[in-house]
C-alpha cells in the first residue's frame, strides 16, 4: 500500500465515522486504528509515542463534572498531544465502551451517547487525522516557521555589452518584473560594494549575463579565451551563495569561457532566435517568482 492510498483510506475511515450511527460506529473506529497501525507508519508512531504514558495522562484529567463537563489538560507540545491522541484512538478501537464513556465525560452535549461520539470525531479525531498526515509526510518537522514570498525584483549582473543588457532588461519589464541594475540605482553617499549589497538584499532572483568582454588564459597556455568581466564572476558567486543556484540564471553570449568552478551549472545561450526567453521564463517559474508568463507573447 503506498502512502497516498494509505492516507486516503485513513480519511475514508474518518468520513465513515462521521456518518455512523450508534449501532455502526465501532467498525470505522477499528478500521481507523488498523490503518494507523500499518507497518509503513510504525517508525513515525514509535517516535510520536516514545515516553508517553496514556493511563497516567488520563488519571490526571478532571472527570468529575458530569456529561461533557470534564476537562482535558493537553500538553503544550503539539507532537506530544498528537502522540497521546494516537494512543487514545488505539484504546478506543480496543475498547469501544471506553470510547463511549470518554466521549460522555469530555465531549457529550446531549442526552444521546452518539452526541459524545460525534464530539470526539469532530473535535479530536478529524484534527488528529489532518495533523498526523502532516507529521508523517514532513518526518516530524511540524514546527511553524516564517516563510516570506520570494521578491519579484530581478537583479541583472552584466558586463560591457549594452545591447544584451538592454534586451534582457526590456524583456523582464515586459513581464512586469522590477529590474535592478546597479548603475541605475542612486549612490546615496555609499561605496560601490555598499550600494551593491543593499540592492542585492531586495531581490528574489538574479540573471547573470556572461558576455565576451575580456580575454585571458593560463600563463602556460597558447592563445587567449574570451571571458566575462571579473566583477560578473564575483557577483555570480555572490548570488549563487545568497539566493541558491535555483534562483540564478546564466545567460551566455558568444563563446565565453565558463570558469571551472561553474562546471555543472546550467546556462542558456542567448541565441539569435531568442529561445533564451522561454528558458528564462521557465527558470523564473521554477523559482516561484510571480508574474504573467503570457506577457512574453504580447
């Protein structure tokens, strides 16, 4: 049974429990527990329940207030609460009478026992199924973290080829992306490196133009190769480290030498047929940059 079908069946068991009557709720509860005991979930379950004592947890709860009046003091650690709920579901399946009593004590809201079962299902089991899937599929990495959307500002690293620079900038602006070109930014009394770092901090993607502006070779080599400007190579390394290689696109014009440290990094040739535009759009999409790709055809 693969992971998708397993969680689908778990969800189906929860749905069956939602629609069950008093005479039929036992079956979906037992089915749910059986699915949760699947071998593929054994490692996650062991981690989730390690060190937990369900009976000691239950003994600490306030159960003296009649139907639905009891209170449960859940632990603050969400993983610990999730593990205790898993153990509860196993206990419900092994003893459906206990599930009835537990529901009556903590989740009952009417004279019928099924209202208590429905309370457990809606308030305990359904949230558990959602959070348990997240726990398993993220290998327990469920702690929330701040994820900011990627900036739609695009930094262009360039050399002396003004034609290539202008063609790239106008294409990105056509896509309604904000282009950052260092020489077009105000100095504000800053040094070049300060100006560069401030601009680089705002962007979510960098396009690096490798154009044949310099020549050079090893001392022992015969002849010289066409190379990009040294500042271009420096800035390429900076952005690859700052943004990650997935947010840096190399556009090569002509037969420019690729530094050995960059072997294996994908680059796109700025071909006369302008196929590079489609390749760049693909890279921007993969980096989750938000824009309307259909604008490239306008």
